[in-house]
C-alpha cells in the first residue's frame, strides 16, 4: 500500500493513475448535484483530472430530458454541456442497495457535491455530519438557491434568482420590461464559485490535514457578481435603471447600427474617444466641452449618440470594426453563437473540443475549458456518460 493510500479513510479506492490527466489526478468526487450549477463545477474538476462519479436517480439528471436540441446520438445537449469526463452510477436512494452504494461512494470520496433542498442529504445519512467521522479529510460542498437558513425552503431556479437578485432590473431597454440574460448565468457563476471553493478547501486540507465545508448559494453569487452596479447602489442608496446596451459609467460604450448590421463600440478612455472621433472624420468632437472627458460624455450621452448614429449608419459594420480596430478603439460585430466560435477559432483559441467514447464511438462537441495551465492542462477525455453506464465498473472497483 502506498503512503497516499495509507493516509486515506478505510475503504477508500484511489482514482487510477492516468499520466497527463491533470493537476487534480487522484481526487475522487462523489457528485450528487443535478441540472447546472453543481454539474458545471464538477465538470471543471473533471477537466483537470478529478475522477468524478455522477450519482443519478433511476430517472437520471433532469436535464437528460431537456430537449431539443439533441446531439447526433439523440442525447440532450443541455445535459452534455456540463457532464463530460464523468462516470454515471445509478443509485435509487429509496432502496437499501441504492442507498448503501451512495453512502459508500460518499464515504470514500475526497469531495462530495450536492444541491438538494436543505434536509434531503440528512434524511439519507449523506450529509456532512454523517460522513465526517468516517472521512475526516472530506471536502463537502453544498449549493443552495438562498442559503441554509431562512431561505432554505425557496426553490433555487436561475430565472427566479435573476428576478429577486436585481439582475433583471438592469437588463433590457429603458422602455422595455425587465429581461433575463440569454443563458442561466447565475447557475454558471455559482458553479464557478463552487469550483473555486472546492479548490480552496483542498488546498486547506493539504495544509491542515482535515477537510472542510464549502457553502455557495445562487443569490449570494449573483449579488457579488453585480460588482460596480452593486457598489454604486450601496454607496449612493440609489438602484440603477435599465440602460439597454449602454453603460452607466462609460460612454460611448454601446450598440450602434451600421449600414448593414449592428456592432458595438467600447470606448473606455479619453484617448480612445479621440481616436474614435478621428476615424469618424470628426476630430473636433474630442475637443467639444460636452464630450472632452468620459464624465462629460456620460452626462451628455443622448446628445453624443444623436451625433454618432447618422455617421455610423453610413458604412458597413465590418468597415467600422476594421477601421476602429486599426486605431486601437475597441469595436466588434454582434455575432451569433456560431459566428462567435468561428471568430475564436480565427484567433487561434481552439474553443471547441470533440470527445469520443472509446467503447461505443459516440462523439460530443463542446466548448473547451477556458482555463489553460501550461504544465497540467485540462484533458477533455470522454463524452457525457449515458445513464448508469459505469454501474458495473464501479461495482468491480468497490469489491
């Protein structure tokens, strides 16, 4: 037995050695989470080498049924977006055998991740207090919608949190209804916070020899992510209004219509505005007292926009983007998602990965992990697992 194995709790099965599998090789994750925030966090752990076992009910993660769209194998692309590099083990917690398997997985893991309603893990003896005596090095991560106290009973759906958390109040045109963001952004942010918290807890375990609890919630993640909008509200006591595509503190930093399509200009300082005015053929705009500084441009944004709109409508968006980029003024086309991937590819970012199931040949195309480590890069090894695909393998390892 290796020294590493000797230091592990009784019955723990170390992850198999996989050269080049990533910086988290040797870390096993029992993933009880479903839908988006938790699975996103555990996929990030898996991308960097952790052995993530996705523990599913007989019906599977809800997102397996969220379709269309589906991939070439007929599987939900929503599920596929956050479950690559994992193994799927079905555990029916309503049965003695299923519950025993789930407990064995949890007791032998380095990390447990769950996003059940508060009280559910306790009912099954899968909560931190029940697992800690047998596994003192366990990192236990709970993801909730509104915390474990007064908000415990509130359902944690992304749309709901975008509404009550203030994000919808600042999203949309001034004369439109409040709008959600076009993706479940709060879930993604919360997943990233869970990923970060787990890494911090593993680092603390390295130093202290004992695991700890990580708690993240959707509402807290959103409020922290509001950054400048939140700090402005707290400093002034005034909540910001919707500005559409404009920025509350910078101008011009918004969407414009060219002769053929929309594009954005993101002028962040006075030098850029001077260069912008030069590209427009109106260099004196930068000397106009109403627009000479960013603060003045923000105060006079409507007057400025009234001058810019007819000028920008005279040429194509691509012409403006090329000319402005050459002058080092941030500008870009409003791409659809397909165009966005093509743009990233043109920059050499390699934004798409294709994984192949070695047993079936099934493939999956997904966005690549955005974090790049030169010495221990992410490994996109296997496609999202079919439901229960690894039941037999886990049984072999557990014996």
